[in-house]
């Protein structure tokens, strides 16, 4: 199987479409569709019930990762049992069908690779570079993207040391930097680039990446030098760091006569590569 993202692997598992829907900002997949592809069962509902009897541990957690959600079907929107990627991986592990073996082997391979990366973090960097290269990005762009990842990691490490709570507060501070740098929050920026769930920075141009890095590097420097502690002080640092990058962006635009923020994206490139790889898998 190819190096597609887990969500895409499930959506086109065994080259057959699996229905899905967005819930809580992530993909949820129709469980019956996945079971049908893996087993060719005439009654996937009954198969799922028998599977839960065979696997008591699966039965215990089933209601935690399977929910009834509205899904678009040929007959209109219907309530169907759905699970996210993590839940489906657990379900697939309980399917004895030979058709599930390629997916199980892939899961084992991914798990092994993650253990290797924990032991040797440099492997994660090499694999990320290789992935971007396979997608068709230029070497120069990849270098900037890798640097942007390192600068982002340095910033989040600094936030953690300074008492910023992960996830929600990280997202707010990131939005502050982006808004001051580009005049757009990450959500607005993604919409401007016509992205849905794709990673925004994977669709930034060289200049956009450069100013994104400047905003985050400036924020890190300001937070350190001012000994910012807690969310409010780091929010001020984020605004100021973004302002540094925003001022530089506007000066460049004034001198060059061209906007830095663009609706350009790499969707055509990445989707064509994914399609080609899937057909070869």
C-alpha cells in the first residue's frame, strides 16, 4: 500500500470508497462500509455484533469510539454508525479476514517506525523530507519547511516551559501571531487558499513560510527576553512577535509592489501524486 495519509487510506480502502463525514473537525467513517470491504459479509451489522462477542476488549470500548452521525448517502442524509481513524484501527485489528492483513501490516510498520523515531529523532526528519520529496516539492521549499518545523517546535517548547496550556491556548497564540503577521488567522488563511483539512503550511509559498518563521522566531525571542509567564503575558509576546513579521512583510510588499499573501496552494501537485501512488499500490 502507498504512503497515503490514514484518512485517505480508509476512504479508498482496497480501492473501494468508504463513506465518511466530518465530526468535531475530523473525519469519521461508516463502520459497516469498512467491514463490508474487509469481509464481503452480506450482513455487516451482524458481523460487527459477532466480532464484539469474540473480542470482549473491543466490546468494552466500542461505544466510546463509535457514534451515530448523519452521513450523505444516495438516498439522502442518513444516521449511520461511524468511527474515527483511531477507532477503526482497533476494529480492523479484530477482523480475521485475509483482506485486513495489508492494513494490519501497514499499522505494524507505522508503529515500528514511530518507536524507531523515538529512539533516533533524526529518522523522523529524514522521513519527513522524503515524504515532501515524493509529493513533488522542490528541495529549496523542503529546506524552508523543515526549518519552519524546527522553529515551531522551539516556540511550543518555550510555551510549555512558560506555563501555556497545550492545544487550545497554543491555537489562540498561533492565531495571534498569524493575524499580526499576515492579517489573517490560520482558519481564514486556509479558506483563502481553498483548503479544507490540509496542513496550511504545506501550502505556503517560500515567502509565506519565511514570514511565518519570522513571526514565530520573534515571539520566542520576545517571550524569553521578557520572561513571559502564563497565557496573558505570552499572548502579548505573540502579538508583538507577529507584529515584527507583519511590519517586515508590509515593507517588502511596498518595495516589491507584490503581495506576500497569496491564494496559491499545492493541491493540484499533492493530489496528483497521491492518485498516482494509490493506482500503483
